[in-house]
C-alpha cells in the first residue's frame, strides 16, 4: 500500500513535509550543536582551561594523577603580588607587580600573545618564558622606565625582560591581577626566595580535554576538594562572559524549537490532505470486508514505514546540509568547529517519527470510521471521529520534545505554552473573523470575484480557520526569531561598544580625588565617574551571626568568608536598574543589594544586615535589590549604602574609563604623578570578549536566515492542503458560467484576506512571546516594535499568495467536464 501510494503521489507531499521538517531540525541542530560547542570551548580560553581548581595551597598529587588517568591535559600556575625592581643605585625603581609562575603546557585553552615593542605587532607566544627570562605587561615598562632586554629584579634573582604580554587568556579581575603582570617559569620561582611561610599565594591547577572526561573529573574533584580549594568553570570563573554565552545557547535552542514547531503544523495539514484523498479507497476496502481494526493496522504500518524512511532521509540530508552551510559561511566562522555529536540526529529522528505518528494518526484514525455507503454516496464527507484526545496526546509528546531540544525548562515551557496557547487563540480569532464575514458575502453590490472569495472563505470555515492557524503559527515563529535576533545582537553590541571602559583606576585617596579628576580632564578624558570603595565583612542577617558553616553553596561560603567592596551614593547608577524594593533614602541607614548575591545569601528586601568595617559595626536595612550588568566593564558593587552611614568610613576611590590608544601615555603620566595609584588594563579582556561576540553574532545571523528559508518551504506544504477541494470547487463554478479571470481574482482575494489575518495574529503572538522571553529568559529590556505589525501583515499576504501560487498552480486549468465526472 505504501509503494502504491508513493507511485500515485499520495505520500509525496506528506513525505516532503516530513523530510523538510527533519532536515530543518537536524541541520539547525547539527550547526547549533557545533557552534555551541565552539562557543563554550573558545570562551573556555578565558579560563585558560576547561576546569580550574584554585586554592591557597599546592594542589595534591592525587588531583593531578586523577586528571591524567582520565586522559586530561594538566598544567598549573602560581600567582601572588610581589615587588619588581629595575635599575641600580640611585636609579633603582620598584613597582608592585602580579607575579605569575607557569608550568609547561600553559595555557591549555587559548594562547598568550607577546610583542617585542609596545607599539609593535604581537605574535603567538608558542610556549612559556625561557629559563632566566620574564614576560611583562607593557605598563610595567613605563612604570619602571625600562625596556625589553633590561634586567628585572624579583626577590633574590634577576631576570631578563624578553617579551611584552599583549593577551593573557586567563587573566581575570582578581586582586593579584590588578597590578601589572610579570610571568616567569614555575621552575625559576624557587630561586627568587619569594615563596615563604605566610606568603599570599594562589595556586591554580588547569585541566582540559574531552568534555565527558572533564565532567567526570569535575564530579570527582567536587567530592574530594580540600580545605581552601574551589572549582572554577566558565560560569563561576568568568562572570563577564556567562550572560553572553547563556544568551547564545538559548537562542540556538530557540532556533531548533521554532523549526520543529513549523514542521508540526506542516505535517498535520499534509496528513489531513492525505486522509481526505483516501476516503474513497477506504470505502471500497470496507465493502470488500475490511474491518475497522484492519484499516487502522494497515495505515499505522504504512505511516510507520514512511516515518522511519523520511526521518532517516531527513537526518542524512540535514547533516549534509549543515556541512555545506559551514563551507558556505567561509570567513564568518573564524574558529575550527568541533565534531558534531549524535544528539541532533537522534532528536531529529525521534521528532520526525513523533510528528508523523502524533499529528497524522488522529486524522488517520477517522478513516476507520468511513462508512461503506460512501461507494454509492460520494457526498458522505469526513467522518467525525473523536480525535481531540489523539491530538492532545500528540501535542503533549511534542511539548516534551521541545523541552528536550531546549535543554532549558523555562525556555521550553514558554515556547511550548506560548505556541500552543497562540494556536488556540488563533483558532478562536479565525473562527470569529469568518463569522463576521457571513453577512458581508450576501452584499450584492460588490464584484463577482469578491463575492466568490467571501463565499469560499465562509463555506470552507474549518479549512479557512486551519489555514489561518497554520500561517499564523509559522509566521509567528519567524517574527519571533526576527525580534529575538535583533534584541540579542543589539544587546551584545551595547554590552561591549567601541567606547566601553578599558582601564580601571583604583586606590585613589580622598585627598587626591579632585586632582586625579582634573588631570584626566586635561588629558581629554571627560566622562569620568569616581566611586568610593570601602572594605567590609557581612557578619549578621536579622541579628543572626552568619559564617561559611551556615551555607551549603560553595559560592555563598566564599562570599561570607571574605570582605566585600562596598560603596555609597545618592542616586542609582545609570548602568544598574531596580529589581525589587526601592532606591535608598540618603539620610537613612539602608543598603541596596545586587539581586544575585542576595539570592545566594538568602537576603530579602526588609532584612537587617550588620557589617564590620575596620572594626566598626553598622546595621543597615535592605531597601531594594538591583540588577547589575556585570559584563558592561563599568564599576559595580554588590552592596551600595546610604551616604549618611558610610561617608565617614576609611575609603579609597575607583573609576573605570575608556582610554583611546592615542592617549594611553596620559595614564602613565598620571601614575608617575601619583605613584600609589594602580591601573588595571582590561583592553585584553575586551578584545577576547569581542572576538567571541563576533562569532556568536555571525552564527545567530546565519541561523536566522536558514530557519527563515526552512520555514517558507514548510509553509508551502501547509498551503497546499486545500488544493483538491479548490480543484473541485473551481470546476463546478466554471461549469455554472464563472470565468477563469473571476475565479483567479477570487482566489487571490481569498488568499490575501487569509494572509492578512494570519499576519496580524502572528505579529500579536510574536510580540507577546518576545516580551516574555526578553524578561524571563534573555534578560533584555523590551519595547513594542511597530515594524513587527507591518512586517506581519506584509509577510502574511506575501506568504499566502506565494504559497498559493506554488501550491495551487493548475487549479483553474482542469476542464470542468473532468471535475464533473469525478464528482
């Protein structure tokens, strides 16, 4: 039966819809899987490894041995602040530096880049410093008035300055990294005599390798951490990239979800067309003695064969398509993509089988109820079997597939709920709109084509509502991608604009504040905001003492075990926004907490907090919570207090500013004038962030275009579902005297009306879902967009007319006599 239906062309539309659906899902899935892997891997360069164990004591031999047993690469670093000196005698100069001793193999992810001259080009380092040499930040040369080739004194040993560090992949914004970097070999460190009892040293064990082995090692290490140790991953170790990568992964998941949704609509409509075309055949089978059970078994087996074959073909085509697409991308993807996993193929295969069985079996189940009398009475239509339960089961199973694709419960639930809810709203709106047209079609003063169009819409009420829903859901998916893609790219661009701060200036004393601000203005750096910074430790919440033992979360333990950077100010910083409660009253004893740390420590609006600041204990009430944009590279604080509480506390000042390359010398002059100041150059971090963002943006732009094309192909299958009914109707009307021109105009008017309604509904649905995604998933500020409504209306009409032209060609060319003979 499957072979006969294939030769007769009955299965081709359904098979085409299914193959396109699985191809779209798998090709997007393969590409998204590889890009997601590359993003995580390349972002891992910002750690210098896939996983880092950080501690204040040397890592144990067992931790290194276990990593090697799992086939992982291992390296390590030792970091601490130390004085670096240059010159001799009366010309001797010294400067606090962040000393870093590295082992062979460092870094395991990414690469150090070095230069011979501050203004010269940089090149990959290709290893670590040679024995007796040091690599330093260019800033250190200016502070010590030294040059490449000069000697640098570190403790008891002198090193030759061999290279200047331009990019250091795992450089974070920790205390020891605020000073200029000096990098030497780990086996040169003992000769300096700098490592002694009580030295403030940070040891980092770097681990990298296959993702499965890294996950296995992470589980083992978490269960065997020693005192003072912690595990750093991309999420915990580099918060400035966490939000960017999370958003990218969610968008890639969203692309696959929407491709699957469009596929579900097309398969359901194609299955309905298949069912309508088999009514006569099933009636003959019933006359020849076929039972309802036998009919169900035959078609279920036929559809299972089709599902397996089409899903396998779609998976193969999807893999080939994604390889071709990667080749077509060319220079847009500037990194080598990892191999694809088998997960997208499995997801596509299961999606294809479930789509066909879940959305095709309900209308197919109606065939078992076809009465034998249809052989004699062709006016007997589709039997009204109870298919709601079947569609409900299919929709529930498909929702579970969406959650699996998303790998994010909130994202999957919002997409599934939004689209299934939207489908019900679209169906209701379509039905109500058709009812409103019933009185209009009786208006005799309109053109014949308009009356034919309105009559066709009203007469095919069920088909019209299905058509509107199919177009609206498909367009809603494409509009939602357009909105999200635009917000996503704009959000990334805003997070790292060309004028983002690239210097942090800290340790400004209160009596130096005005002089530093004036010096910066004289250097042409006008937009400078200075913030007070005070060190304090949280010791009690609501009069209950707190310490590391009160929390199970490792991050919470670390936070309460160290001092916070606190500040005070009259107004909410422009790059922060309220997430709960209110802003501070300047004269009250209040604090505004960052919402992330408040959640980690279990702090709520209204709680009373006690801080220890240089031996002084102060009590403040939580007035509100703030949302902080940590990847903005601006100055941010966990806790901001009222000025009346903090103004008299011991404090220094901090600022972040953007220094163009042609004014970099002004910062060196400022440090020479105020030697106590420390400058932290974040330009290298910004370059790394921007490089990752460029790859993410290219991937998002391309995946959007590909899903748009896939959606248009699947919409064609949906629009062709009413072809047979239109052929019969056109033949009868021509037999009654209607001209081809009148029927053609009526067809275009009908398609335009259906497309316009579907486009407006899609714009409304996409706007609602986009607002929810922006707030709850992607964390964007969202504003209504007029272009969505204009694009929805235009796209709906164009898609309906284009799909109608492709799917309904030849409807008006069939001779009326042939139609009457088939009736």
